[in-house]
């Protein structure tokens, strides 16, 4: 059975505790994408990472491993969620999936944050352990995210790159919409 695991990015602590923002797994285009995939008979999960503003790799692993990760699975990650999938797949060489789609992936490659979430070596073979591996980036994302995308493109041979014009960090604010048909179409 085809399924997808859609992993959110890093919320700020203020945003995390605010009643005025949805939970990270229900923000931006994630709920729209989940519904679109369900309509197309793809079981879609959007795990919520507890206290995600304090990134802890083991917490992420515990959450995503609650779901089936099979050769029919599509892994989607936004920002830190994308960086998580790079580390997870690098550290789990036995995992083969259908697709990996990283949206504005962030791996802290410029060391802009003092966190150890990304203390790992990227395994270039992760691209070969999927049928399709795509990186979505935007020409006006932050310099840190643009640097991360550049590093990933250098270290991951045969990855497909799609650069968007003025999509920012692929958030509701930068895209002015919760819909993301390009991502839906890449999965379907």
C-alpha cells in the first residue's frame, strides 16, 4: 500500500506555545497535502514532534518509526524535517523507499544554530535507495537554507533539483497559499 510520511520543520518556541498558530504538523501546506494524498488513495501521516522547537534526533526517530517505511513509502520533509530524512536514511542503509522529497531542506551546514541534530555524515548512496529523490528549493529562501540545498546537491549525486522563483521558505506567508500542487504532483 502506498503511503507518505510528511514531516514538519522547526517551529519557534513562541509559535509552538501560541494559540494563534496551528501545530507544526497542521501548518502551511501540510494539511492540504495530506488531504490531497488521501483523495488519491495514498495513506498520509503528518507526525507531530513534541517540543519540536528543541530539536532532538531521537524524538524524531521515535515518532517516524511509528509508521510503516516500506518500498512504497514517500518521505516528505520541510526544512529541518527534510534534513532529518537525510540523516535518518544515511544512518539506516537498509531502508529503501519509493520517493524522497525535501522541501527547503535544512541541515545547518553553515552552523548558524548551535545544535547537534546534524552531527552525521551524509551517505551519498541514499539517493540510490529510492526510486526518486527530489530537492525543492527557492531562489529567495534564507541564506542558511540555500547553503544547505547547495551542500546536499553537491553530496548527493543523481538527485533531482527543482528551484522555484520567490517561494521563500515554502511557508504560508511566503507562498500566500496553503496549496502546493507541485509537491502533490511530484508524489502522485
